[in-house]
């Protein structure tokens, strides 16, 4: 028996034991008083009924009243002589078969009766193990004696208490058995939940299968949802840790090359091998490192920066961005095809204009770098109050892993590892950070040797 079962067993036992003790005390001390109280009330009500009846009807209906109320009623002429009055009453009771060993109407009672007051008495009959509860009523010069025999309650109560004890003991055993059975049914799913929680604590994200139809099943469902959420969070954390390790490896690689070059050319200058270009090369590599650090700082700043959401014409921003790259595209013989939905120029979007300018800059820079056939396709559409931007160019075949990897820092397409084209590999990481801060839908698709970048922004409603 585990701790919870033991607690339930002890508590149920204490509750039943307390109920048994209270029942015994109530039967012993309160029940006799309550029983006598009820008898007195019944006699008082009967006496009030008899007082309202006239003399003739009263005499005629006495037998029916006795039978209906289960009492004995006798009457004798009222007189103030105590001995004569008591003798007459005792004789009349005796003729009805009521023989009392202790019975006497006192002078005080006679005085009250003379004033037509009711008198209530109880006479204990020790030998008969009973008491005689009686009410005296003086009406029309007649003394009415209305009495009821009450058996002593001690012996009866002893029998009742003993019977109650047997019943309570049986109920106690039955209750404890049912409690143990119920506790086992309750504790079995709780034990399963405990085992599931321990497995979750050990990063084994299992689930509990509990069908009880009550709060325990609801708790199990909550634990299962928690397990799923923790498993997803754990997986995401592992991915982030892997990305962090890869990021550290990549940044180490990116910084190692210019540092090695700077060290080599510095050593060459010390050895007198400088042909006049060493300083320029060192400055170039330092500038490269500075640019890399600035991009990293920019990426870090974008993740914590506050975004100012405003409403603006998206096509106005796009046109400004395209104009910046017209000369570069012309130098590389790249043709831009712009596909616009009708009325798109009047559409406003809600976003941070400055941050979205950075997104467009990075996407167009990538498209120009990797365009392999001198062709870039740009499309802007609007549907269901959502504006969608697409930018497509031909770069060769892409795998799903490469498409996923390209959003990570220092990810550079294998088609162009030259620093002249590839840059730092942080551009798409900046795009990802900005779009996620906007809670925008974004992504990249590769079909038939072409790659398409896209994102969506909410349209400003008037």
C-alpha cells in the first residue's frame, strides 16, 4: 500500500469511526429527551383538542380519541379532597387495567386544576420499567386524566446501539473495501502519470494513455500536450545549438582567412618582401573583417530592435529599390521582368518601411549575384487583403537541405564561392530576422533550376 492509499484508508476509517461515535452519543443522550419531548407535544395538542369540545361530544368520542392517539383517558368528578380524588382516579385507572405503583395528585396540582390550569406530570414506575406521562385537565367539574405509558429507554437504547454497532462495523468494512478499490482505480492512472512525468524529466517524451472520463483524463491530456510542446522545444533547442556551433565554426572560418593573410603580409613586410602592395592588401582584409563584424552587429541589432509599423505604398518602395540596381543590372546584362497586378500601385501595406527596404536590398542583391542566364522575374500580387512579393532567377538545381540552410548565417551558395559575389553570407539571415519580426509568411522554392523567394505583408485596410 503506497502513501496515498494509506492516507485515504486512514481518513475514511476516522470519518466512519467519528460518525459511529456521534451516532452512539446521540442515541444515548439526545434520543430519550427528544422522544419524551415529542410525547409531551402530542399530549398537549390532544388536550387542547379536548378542551374545545363540548361536554356531550367529549363523552361520546372519548373511545375514538383514545384509539386514534394511542392514549388512555379516564374522568372522575373534580373535588379538592386529595385522598378522595386520588382514590377515585386510581380506582378508575385500575378498572381500565392501568395499575400504577407510584401515582399521586399533589395539593399544588389540585390548586392549579381548581384554577382550570393544565397540569403535566410523569410518574416513574420502576418495577414496571416504564413511566406514565399524564396531563390533568379540569373541565365542567370533571377531572380528565390523559395518560400514556412510556417504556424505559435504557434497555431499548442498549439494543438499538448494539444493532447500530453491528451495522456500522459492517458498513465500515464494506466502505473500506470500496475505498481501497476506488483508491486503486484512482491511483493507477496517477501512477502512470507519475511514470510519464519521470520519463519527460529524463527527456524521454512519452505520453500517458488514460481514459477515465474525469479530471484525471483532462490532466493526462494536459501532460501529453506538455510532452509534445517540450519535445518540440527540445528539438528546436537542439537545432539552435547545432546552428550556433555551425555559426561559430563559420565565423571562425570567415575571420581565419583575412587574419592569416594579414599575418602573412605583416611577416613579409618585416622580412623586407613588400613590393608596395602589402599595405593595401592588409587594409583590404581589415576592411573585409570590419564589414563582416558590422553585418554581425546589424543582425544582432535587428533581433532586438524595435519595429515601427506604419502604412506606406509598397510599390513606391519597390520602385526606389529597383532604380538603385538598374546600373548594376545593365553592367551585367541582366534583364528584370516586372509583373504587377492591376491596381497594385494604390495598395498600402503595414510594416516597418526601413526594415523592408533592407529585405528588398538583400533579395535583389542575391538575385543579381546568382542570376545565371541574365534574367530576373519580379511579381507583386494582392489577394484577401494580403500583398505577396516574389523574386525569381535561374541559378541551377537546389536540394531541400540547401534551401533550408540558406537562411542560416554564413550560408553561401556553392555556385558562387567567390568573395566578389558571395559576400558575407549574412544577407538572407537578415531577411529572415526582419520577416519573422513582422510575423510574415516567407520562404524559398526551387523548381526547374530556378529559385523563387517570396514573402507576404498585410494590406492596410481603410
